[in-house]
């Protein structure tokens, strides 16, 4: 599926910086290009300015690069970033976390196709977007449609399928699914519904045209005053603010509402004195009241894994400790 959607052929050159035990490394970066007789450039890891130099190097001629959204955003923060240097790049592929529309459209505006997808080690590629800039712009934030021979359904907390436009957990059936977790038989068995569907733990919405959008991880969702809040939705709006470089929201305990949002933000260097009250005011006109963060914390940087994913459990531990 990836090879077809991302127009991979024997002229393609992939830069792989993800671990090859990970689905982004092996399934998305290594297999498509080798299956099609192209070239593979293997790196020892992601260093933003060095990666940007490699993507810009005409001698390497990189045509495809797969990373998580936080990595693609970090490339744009490099001082020497110039989209004109990336003309050999046929597609910048992202996955592993919801990708905010505002960040996707910045790449598209520069004439670079940034293609978001969705997959996991247990199933390989699940959703993919066609490599078409006009469609990518129209469907910014979507991860596309499901792979052939893979059945998908979205279910609510009671196991009932939801209507189009409503959020539900992504559940899968297909011959490509994994057959075990190493030495964790009980975990494997508890990962399936009674009628045999694999529960991914990810929440998605399907639009009227059949395209899926990942809303958030089920474990990151919190309930405030009886309403479901998906932090990724709020983060996508926050990132549209010109003073915000990056952000992350978590749910923290609250005596009145059960849980409320705590938003962590990193400002652009030139806007270090961020007014948090004005930020909440900015969000008020774009989000329902129950989705608004009740606390905003400005950080110099967000805690991340070596692959760039935000460590939300660290933010939660610190928030609880300081409460």
C-alpha cells in the first residue's frame, strides 16, 4: 500500500533514521524502497540540522523521508531551513501521532507534499493518504483510507459502531494482524473484543467521503464534567497561535469537574514573555468551554523520547506533584 500511495519506484531514495524494530523504520522506510529496487540511505539517528543537510544534498538525492510530526516540525525550526533546497524531496511522510493541520499546510504552501498515515507494529500500514497536493490540502489532518484486505470499524465505549463524524476507537480485523505478544499471552488475549476485533487504543473519526482522521490516543483522552476532551484537538488549535512553537495538554484531577486540561506551551524565542491569559482568550472563540485549559504552564522545552514523542506521563507526574 505504501509503495503505491507514495509513488515509490526504482528511482526512489529513502533516508531511514527510525529504528528498524519500529514500524516507521522497517515497514514504512525500508520495505517499500527495497521492494521497488530503489536506494536506501541509513542514518544513526535524527539530528535536525544534519537531517536537513542530508535531505538537501543533491548527491544523495533523497526522494522520501518518513518521520513523526514532531521531527518534521523540528526541521522547520532549523535556522538554515529553506524549502527551495528540498526540491528533490518527492514526499515527506509522517505518522506515529496526530499531525496538526496548520503544520501540514505550511509544508504544502512550500510545494512539498507531506503525507500523513497511520500504522502500528501489530498491523503494519493501516491508513494511507494518496500523494496529491490538492487532496492533501483539502484533507489536511486526515490519515486517508484503510489498506486492502483490512477491515476497520470505529466503536464507542460500549462496543457499538459509531456514525460517520463521531469519534470511536479504531478496531481491526485482517490476516496481517499480529499473532502474539512475546511472553505476554494475557495481554494479547485482552487486546481483542469478544467477536475477534483488535482494539488499537486510538480514537478516530471517519468523514462522509470515507477518510479517517486520528483524534487522539484513548489513554490521553480525559473526561471533564462528563464530556470527553481529546488533547490533540486542543493542541492543533493552540499551534495556530503565532507565538506558540510547540505544546502538549494533559488531563489533571479536579475536585469539581473530575479532570481539567493543563496546557504546556513552548514559545518562540522572540516571544518568550508569553501572556497565558491572552492565550486562553484566543482559544475561547475556537473551543467549547469544557475543552479550554484551566491551567497554562510555559516551559523552555517539552520532555520527549529519543524519537521525539512527548512524554505526557512525565508532565502528568510533575503536575500531580506540584498540585
